[in-house]
C-alpha cells in the first residue's frame, strides 16, 4: 500500500507541473508577455520611482539647509550680541585672603560660546609668609586684565578659560620684634585660569541679564601670579557676577 501511495503521489506531482506549464503558455499566448518579466519590470519601475523620490527629498533638504546657512551668514556681526557686566572675587586659603573686582565686556560668538575682555583689581594678604608660624605678612595690590572665553554646554552651566597679565605691588611686613625690614616691590606676572560655573539661565534667543557663580584655578607656572601662595600653591578663586546684554532695543 505504501508503494502504491508513493506512486500516486509522484503521478500527481508530475500532473500538477504539466498543468502549470500549460497555464503559463496559455497566459503567454493571450497576453503577449510572461509573468516573470512583468515582475522584473514592476520591481525595476518601483526602484526607479523610489530613487527619484529620494533624490528629490535629498535635494530639497540641501536647498533648505543652504538657505538657512545663507541666512545665518547674512546676519554676520550683530551689535545685540555685545554684553557687559562683572564679578567680585573672594577667597580664603591657608592663611591667604583674596578679594577683587573684575569688569567684563564681551561678545556672544554663537549660541553656546562667549569671548571677551576682563579687567582685574585684586587685593591679597598672606599670613606666615616665610614659613608657618613666622607671623610675617605680605600684602599685594594687583592691577591687570586679559581675555576670557566661556562655553555653555547647557544654558545654566559653563566652562571658562582666562588668561591674564597683572602688575603687582607688594609690601612685605616682618614679624614684630624680629628685626626685619619692611620691603616694597613691584613685579608683573601671568595667570592661566581654568574652571567652570553655574548661571541663573543664559538664553541665547531671548537675551536678558543673568547672574553666575564660578570657581577658577590658576594652572600656570608663574610664581609671581597673584593666585599662588608663597609655597606656589594655587588659591581657589570664587567669583560671583552678572552679565547684561547690550543694544537690545525697546520692548526687549
């Protein structure tokens, strides 16, 4: 019985194949074409249309992007990007005291970057200047200025880098009854300040005044920097300040 069933199955498969071949030949005779060619033609036409649509969308996107870029470039220099403001500095560290003021004038290069000029006046005082327990003092008045840049990854946080050149007038006061002599000296020195801070919200679209708090460290190697103590250790600088946009016009 199994052999007979296998024989009938082979016969039916052969018969189905013959019938399919006859149907295809009839379709080819009546329509003057064949199904595989129709399918190939359909796929080819679909691919062509898809490619054309894709190229059109790509070209449209490039045109829009170019127009936006051109629009940005046409803006160029904008006086509304100027800002002013300033900060005060305050620091206490291992017998050192620092206080100062720093007016600024800058320009917003992009929505996330500022560049500007900074002025500097700083008063510093060091106790036990020669060595711990010596009871002598050094007092300094610092005048100078430099360049700074701020980068805003988000509108309420920023990283800051600043280079300064300062002129320093210092007065050394020996310990009482030490027999030492007071000395006055004028020198100059460079500083490279790196740090970051928090703002109350710098909005590049709707410019308005904002406050900020920053912590900076002198990473330079100048021993005459006003931000180094007598052991050449960096004094952390805490600056609290504000920025005010300029030329915003009425109603802004």
